[in-house]
């Protein structure tokens, strides 16, 4: 079933809800826009509403999504889905039982650079993959659950199966997870690591993939090939589409969305393993320590 131009509901009117609204308005008829405090009974009871998009705070996701699925609505739920893997698993089972479409909003696997990179490295020996994400804030969310999950979703999309974390370290700046480093293993022989620093004045997201010869650099919204002869980066042309637009179109037009419930549950379980690792004792950063001295 294709949902383009059908009536949908958007629950969540914050920053991300506003972004979803802008994209959804181009391809659907948004009948309801409301927040988590609204009486959602009439929304779920409306037979014209075929799908519900949820971008409320994570702790509200399970209750709202459960009611939406229970009412027979297809559900698009912002990442990481819920505040526990157990709850997410229940939603996946409910969607399956109801034969409803269910997806989690992991945008980066839908990025044009990710799709092209997957094509370019397919069947080639990958030596290493390094994820680097630098930004400032926000500090209220746990970076392992809310930021590292993005990197894990891309790792899975690129084809690194049976992922599991083997090393992890956290550094405290403002919150306890502001700088995190994680090393992963998979069925591949590639070395895989993720570094997330949300206490940086630089805003940059980079994925560096090294092959036996050469490799690729995905930097923000651009993709480059590493040219060993010229020792330069050759820009690769990409479609002029946004990952949010792509993920919404995928949800509306695919019987099995790319980041469906099963995909998201696998990501969640891997991230939960990271959270269970015992890193070295938390340490304040050197800059903060010098200030106190």
C-alpha cells in the first residue's frame, strides 16, 4: 500500500517535528498536528488517518506508538524508538501481529552519501571504518543511546553484520557521556571505531573508509574518493535529496522500510551492549580540571 497524498497525523511539534512537518507537507495530507499532551483519542479513532508520525520526547514514545498501532495505524517513530529495548521489541511484535508498517527514524542510512558509499565498497576488502562526530551539545540526552545509535545504524546499513562493541571509553565534560570512543567487531576483518565529541566548537560528521588501496571520505553532506596518485580528494556527485525526505518516502512507499522495526531493534541491542560495557573510571577533561586548579 502506498501512502503518498493520504491523510496522516504528526504528533510532536518541537524542532524535529517541525522538520518532519515540512517534508511531510510535500507528499502527504497532514490532517492532525498535535503534541503529546493532546487528547489523541480522536486522532487514533479517525479512519481517514492511515499513518502516524511520532516526534515527541523518547519517554512518551512507547505509550503513543502502542495506542497508534493498536488502533490500526502505521507508525513512524523517531529514533532511538523507545527508552528500552524491551519496549521496542513489544512494538515490533505488535506491528507484526497487526500487519502494520513500523519504522524508526534513523536518517543517515538514507543519506545519498551512504547509499553511494555502500555501492562503492560492496565486494571490496575494507581495512577500517572510522566515524567521527563533533558538535556542541545537547547534553541532556545520553550520547551512547542518542548519538552512537546513528553510527551503528550506518555500520549495519553498510553491511557490517553481527556487530558487537569490544572497547568503550567515556569522558565527562558537562554530562557523563560527552566524549565517547567505541571499538566494534563484526563478521568483517575491518577495524571499526566511533568517536563522538559533543563538547567541540567544530560541527563536523565524517566517515572514513579505507580499502586495501585508497578509500572514501564522507564529510557532512559530501562524499570523496581518496586519490592516491594526486594525494587529493575527488568529489563524487550525489543526488540533491535530503536524508529526511528519503526516509519519509521510503516509509510511505516501501512495504518493508529500510529502518524497519527489526533493523531498529538490532541497533538498539548493540547500543545497549555498549552501555553495559565497563569503561575506565570517568574523568573530567583536562581543560575543566585546569580551570578548577
